[in-house]
């Protein structure tokens, strides 16, 4: 089982992106569990689905963003770094960071998203 940990592939990106793994002791990941955790942080999560073939080219968000993958695999690129988010992976992305995203594989991605102002 995967352990909860925070890591970043490139330390110079640490202020831009953080990935947190679903805690092993939290049981199976479900959309309701993820929603509850984000709401406990004072966020208003919304469901975001991506189907195979969906591609979001380079873009930014004016607020810090959170993406928590519930099912499927999402590829996120920040600069020259490519990250594959799997079920249970949470991505926290700072405001105004240029990034892109697409589906990694042939399964629909279901994620909960929220913004920090």
C-alpha cells in the first residue's frame, strides 16, 4: 500500500507544486471522502472529469488550485517536469503556474478540484 508523503520531482518546483498521497490508513479512496477532506479545509470542491483524448494545453489559474484524483490517471506538465497523478494523488498548484494536463491511459479521470484565493 502507498504511504502518505509529500514529494516533488524537482526541488526548485517545490514552491509551485506539491503532491500528497492518499493516507494508507484512510481506507479506499472515494469521492465523498475526498470531498469531506477538502471541505474541512474550507474549500468548495467540484467534480472534474476528463475523458481519454481530452487535452488542456499550457494555461494558468489566478488562484492556487487543488486537484485530487479519485479514479483514472492524469498527466500534468509543469515546465519540463511531467507528473502522472493516480487515484489518491493530490496536486496543489500555486497561482499563476503555467501547466498543461491530459489523460494518461484509456480510463476516464474523475477528480475533485478546488481553488484557494
